[in-house]
C-alpha cells in the first residue's frame, strides 16, 4: 500500500520581484519521515519552508498538508492548517515578558480555543517531553539558548502539528548546547513526527534522516539516502558544496 504523503510540495515557485528564488520544487514527505535539506546560503531553503505555511506567499504551485491544499480554501481553512504545520526558527522568538508556561499556552488558547486548564496540561506534557517542566515558571532570559529553543519546540508541539519544519534550529547556539536540541529532535522522530529540517548538522542527518535533499539555484539538484548524498554525491554541484562544508 502506498500511503499518501503527509506533506507534498508541487511545482512550487517563488519570485521576489525579478529574482526567481524557487524555480520548480517538488517534494513529498511521508508520514513519520525526516527529510533533511542542505544547500548553499541563499539557495531558498528558508523561503521553501516559509512557503509551506504561507508565511511567504508562493508565486506558483501547491502545498498539500495531509491531503489538504493550503493554497485553496478560506482564510479560516488556512489558519487551521497553519496550526498543523509547526515551525521552529534559528532565533527562538519567545515572548520575553512571558513565563515559559505562558509562552507555550498562548497560541493554544488564542488560536485553538483551548481553556486555560487544557492549555496548561498540554504545555506541561510538552515541556516534560523536552526536559523543561521544571522551568515552567522561569522567564526566557533565565534560560540558556538551548533551553529556549526546546521551549520553542514545546510551544510548536502543543498545537498538535502534523508536520514540523525546522529552519537551522541549532545555528544560533553555542556548540555545547546543540546536542540537547538535536536529542529532542531525534526523540520526536522516534515518536513518529513528520519532519523537514534545514541544518548544517551533517552528523545528525547521517544518524536520523531518511532522505537528504540538496537544493541549489531554486531546484532540488539531488536527493537520496544520507549515505548516498554524503558518501557518494552524483551531481557536481553537490560534490562542490559538500567539499566546502564538511
Ligand atoms: P537560504 O535559507 O537557503 O539561505 P533564503 O530562502 O533565505 O535562502 O533566501 C533565498 C534568496 O531569496 C536570497 O537571495 C534572499 O536574498 C532572497 N530573499 C529572501 N527573502 C526575501 C524577501 N523578503 N525579499 C527579497 N528577497 C528575499
Ligand atoms: Mg535560511
């Protein structure tokens, strides 16, 4: 049986003025799959992720989440689908004036209509999952960068996403804090989350990714299993990129 993809990107295009950033991106991510994306700076990786929940408006193409096209439907459909596509950025974007707990409950209450009690229960479960239940009453500034990023992950998970998108989640962290965030991501994968990850952590990709995609010039140049892409890249552009970064 072929199950339908959890996330499908079809002929995605994005231009900024005359600049064509995404030319024709096609990508299917199966349920529970972790797809790892690499490519030179400026190749459109962030733009592609942002198009997946229309933080960036695609110039053409379709994005289908769990069988629903987020490019069609009402504004309300879009708001609901946005909740299903969790996003974690390089900067953590926590509200500095709110406790960790309130950071994780806010969108649950405002966007999902959960009661304060429901939201708190779900938040505590998710904080537990990222190892930070004991920090629920702390303010973001009292946490390390790695802890703040794990709160950002808990906040996204609390909205019951179908897919999680990570845009360089460890790039802003001191090296000694990277491992704790990768460990949370690895646990998420083990629990069956569907994930699209842009990162430079090639070791993590080798261990955890089902597939690696190399993007350049607005297209997917090459894709394959981590061993294939890192061990024996076929395209010249992939070889050149990997020889620069590894
Ligand atoms: P990556 O994440 O792979 O480094 P980005 O998706 O951030 O690449 O950017 C791809 C290209 O799109 C870059 O050339 C960048 O300057 C351009 N770009 C990104 N966002 C905008 C924007 N809002 N307006 C104009 N150009 C943009
Ligand atoms: Mg980027």
